[in-house]
C-alpha cells in the first residue's frame, strides 16, 4: 500500500512523510476517521513508507521486499490486531487475530485497503447476536509479540484496527506499553469511534485526524470510475459525503441494502412517534433489538444523519443537502418536525443509545427507551 494508492488526503500524506523524513515518529499514534476516508489504508501506507529502504519522491518504492510484504500484510515486523469472534465458540475459548489473518488479508486486498467494520463482520459471519471484540488475551499477545526484537526492519509495528472493540481489561493491559514502549516500537491505533476509547489511551497517543475526502477529489474519482456526465459526477461526489466507499456504491448504482433497511426503520419510527402509537413503538424496538449489533450501530448513525439533513432542510439550507431519491422526498416532508427546539435532544438520545449498545447494554431496553423518548420530541414546530 503506497501513498499514491490512497484517494485524496494530500496534505496529510505530506505530513506523514515529513514526520518520517525528519525522524519525528511518535511511538503511539491514533488514526481517527472512517474506512471511506482511508484511515486504515493510510496507516498501512505510513508503515510501508517507514520501513521502505528505497523511499523516493515522497512515497515508498513499492518494489523492495519490505514494501511487498507490508502491502500483503505479511511482514514479520508488522503485527495486526482487529476485532474477531465466531459462531459456535466454546466457553473460555480464546479468540486471536492471527487465526483470522488470512480472511482479513483477503478482504483488505479486495477493498484496496478501504475495509469497513460491517464488511469485516459479514466476512466473519457473526450472525445477529455476536459482535467482534479484542479480548484481554489478545492484549497479552500484543505485549508478548512486541517483546521480541525486530526481524528485518528497524521498527516493530503493532497496528490495532478498531481499538474501541477492546474491553476495559484489554485496554488497561496495553496502557503501560503505550506509555513506555520498547525502543523502535510503533503503536498505531485506527479508530472510527475514538470517543469510546479510555481517556488514558487517548492521552497516551498522538492523534492523526483523517478527514473526509474533498468533494472535488471524489468528483474526479467518479469520472475515473466511468461517470461521463460532469454534473452527475459532481452530484454523486456531494451525495457521498466525503466517503469513497459510499461513492463506489452510488456509482455502481447498487445502493446499500443495509442503509435502505435503516431508512425504512427510521421512517417507521418517525411516523409512529408523530401518531403516538406507543404499543407499535415497542414492537419497533423489539424488531431493532433482533438486528446484529453492527447494524444497530449503523441504524443510529443513519438516524442522526437523516435528522441533521432534515434540520438543514427546515433551516432553508437545502442547496447543500446530501440527500437524494426517497431519502430527500421523506425528509423534505419531515423537515417541519425538526428544528432548533428538538434537534439537540434528539441527537443526544441517539448518542446515548450508541454508547449503551457499544457497552453491551440490553438492546431491547435501550431501543424501547430510545423509541419512547423520541416519540415525545416529534411534533410540528
């Protein structure tokens, strides 16, 4: 994975290159951003540049043994940790990332480094009840691996994707090594939800914020993907909201079935809330509680997005809206019900529900409270 393989993020690439070239490599870094912005891909490209012995023109050579091994996520000095789990797991059975590494490498190659949590959990086939996690035993393995000397490179790198999936015991175990690592040891955490990390971890890492991709960059990418009409390319880039994965879905015309289901659930919630159909709201909560945890999280994220877009329409800012099709049609009618009086309490309820789900709260309790709380706030303003 070279920097040139990553869409956009030119300023951040230059910053990462300068940090290596000047020898200012922080031992613990936290890349924050979505898969569609390229957070994971950037982290891997950064490691490849750091380890490459023939860097040139602000990028790794892509040809030396180190580059080829890191691009394949198979370098002996690059250790990977990510959320794992499996159906039919025995009680007390330890889940280590190494056992799932071939599947992760395959998905990473297929997606060009732009791996979403949902795509990974679908590859694991976790079903509706299980969720990926990074256990305390995995944390022990992290410490063990980093205690060895490097094999080929100057640096040993531990790349932890989605560290928010660590339980508290696992997070606490790696605190000391984050604060006092062995020499030439690099810790890279790649997080989509840094707010879920322990404050002590945040305080021990240097943040590398991976922002959403600029619309002009996505517009050019849409044209590269085969969109010949400049106006259509511009609209698709705007609708993608800075997310390359979303742009690819839009260009392909396939849409996202999970996003469509989330939209239908959102519409039902708002209609039931407006009509004070409390018994049916409880039924809605039971239906959502039966979904996989990752989809519950994506539902809440989509709900927040649709509420914010509705608020923008209410405020007369439709020209910068990122909605289209049935989402735009519904939110245009729904906009009078979302204004300055209730947008902040509604978003606060969503954030509270997200946090409770992330902390393994009972879904039926979380979503019943959420649905009834939302129903009190939806009214014509």
